C-alpha cells in the first residue's frame, strides 16, 4: 500500500503540473518515472528523504518555472 505522504506528494505534483509550460501529460510522465525509481524503498528514513526531495523540487523548480511563464505572459500583454 502507498504511503499517504507519497500519495500527497504525487497529488501536489499533478496539481501544480496543470500550470506547467510543458503540460500536465509531461509532468505526469516525469512524475511516474521518479516515483517508480523509488518504489522499492522500504527504510522509513530513505522514504522521508525522498519525500523531502520531492517537496523541495515542487516548491523550487516547478513553481519557479510557472512563475516565469506567468511573467512572460504579463510582459507580452502589457509590454
């Protein structure tokens, strides 16, 4: 059974992926790759470390790319 924290992280990734410039399909495909790489983790410390990395990635990388996209749209509209 999937750890609830892992499920929550996956849902966050998909929620933020809706606004990602490459599209939700791209984000879903990449998320599945990363999640399946770690599917065999059993040590609780390793699971927590992987979840923390995923949350940092969502917070830093994905949000930054989305903000850049929004900035470009605003700049395009208003000069």
